[in-house]
């Protein structure tokens, strides 16, 4: 079952006509005549504080903020849609945009202060490190032992198949750029990925485009658990209104850690304003403690951690599963595992 969610269809006319599926949109009027057009995968619930902080520093700048899926963002930029800044959780697709010539270079003292693993060639800049987690319904898990590793999760699902039928959610990796990134990286890092996929595939898994929808369905009890959800979104939702109905698990055997990244597209016309926002995000990414900001800083999962908890690296290795043949092969194996009849 695929949950597409309610989206607003807007046609944005830029250097060429490109129909974008916009999930959310908000305009923040400034006092001047500069408009910073941002295309982003970050929900307003978690990203608005950053926009308001930037506008407090730059009150003359109007911010035009559109939320899209990571795959839609990649398509829009490659098709030439005109935006000044692209922010995405799918770091492999961001890297591909930069590698293929769709990003402008930018350098400042703030970007140079980022560690080498958090930037690439003055084109891609990371500003958060966010783990993938398991989110579970405390009501649906009452009386069950909470798993701490993938093998324990596999055993739990096998031994309680009737309780979990139709109640396990994860990304539809054919549609979700972030879901595809998490799945491919996990398949390279742990043999348990395919075993777990096969077990979930026998339970009529519910497939989603986005973390937020999965978290909502766990909170409402429609799902017993959601796998590979963005930990930052889950924590934000718990802080707001979960009422103790949701628990977050970070698997102890291995954890994907995504770097949320920014690029300035080739089509950008307000490069100075885009650079100023990157600088602010870079400074916040290097803050020593999380504070009240919704998204975690880079030091929450830096290279000093054990290998099984380090961030996915920015670099050419991200391109491996974007190769058309490799992608087709991976998706065929994933469909065989997840869509069993």
C-alpha cells in the first residue's frame, strides 16, 4: 500500500516551465526587494525556526520556501527550475547535482570552517547529521520485548507475524530519494538488511514517501513500527504531541547517519542571500550543543564515533547506486523482497 499524501500541485515558471508537486509552501515577506527562493525537503515544522532566524539577521530578504520530495527536488534542478538554494536530505542526489555541473561554487570563512567530511569542493555543504531510527507504537508493543538490533527485530517479526501483518511501515525506495539512500547504504553495511526486508515483505508492509507520514501513522496506532525514519522528525513529533505513544529506537548494531546538505543551483540569481543562509546553517551545524533547534548539529555523529554510527560520507562512492544499471538491479531485488505475494 502506498501513501502518497495530500500535495498541492503548482506550476512554477522559471527559465523553463516545470510542474512541481509542492507539499508545502510559505512566503516570508521582507522589507527589501530581494527574494530568496528555496527548494527544500525539510518540513516547515522543523525548518521554520531557521528561516525566522535568518530573516532576523537579514530582514530585507523575502523568503519563498517550497517543500518537495528529494526525488522531485533533483528533477526540478536538473530540468532548470529557477531556485537560489536547494536543501535536501538525499545527499547522494545532491552530490550528483554538484558532480554533474548543476551547482555554483561558494566559499566563505563559515564554509571553510566545516570539517572536510561535511563539504565537497565548495559545492555541497552539510549542516546536520541525522540518524535513521525505528519508531514504534508503545501500545502495539505492550507485552513484547523491545528489539535493539536488526537480528532481534527479525526474530520479533517472525515470531509475532499475526500482530505485525499490515502494521510495518518503511519507505517506498522507488519514490523516496532518502529512502533509497538509506536502503542502499544499509545493504552495503550489514547483511541483516536483506533478511529483514524479506521478513517485512511477508507482512504486507506499508510503503511511504516521507518520514512524517510514517510517524503520524505510528502515533495514531495504524502502524506498530516504522523503519528507517529520520530521527530528527521523530524527536520533534515526540516533543510536540505524541503523549507517550511513540518510542524511538536507534539500532545498536548499525545506524545510517544522513548529512542534510545545501547547494546553490546554477540557476540561482540571489547568490549573496543564498550564501548568507548557508553561512548561518554552517555556523549552527558547528554549534557545541543541540539547544532548542529542531535539527541536530554535525557533532551529533562525527567521524570520531564508532564506524557503525558514523555519517554517510560525501564523495564519489555516493554515485555507485545512482548508476542506472545498479539502481535497476537494486530495485528489482528490493521489490522481490518487499512485495511478496
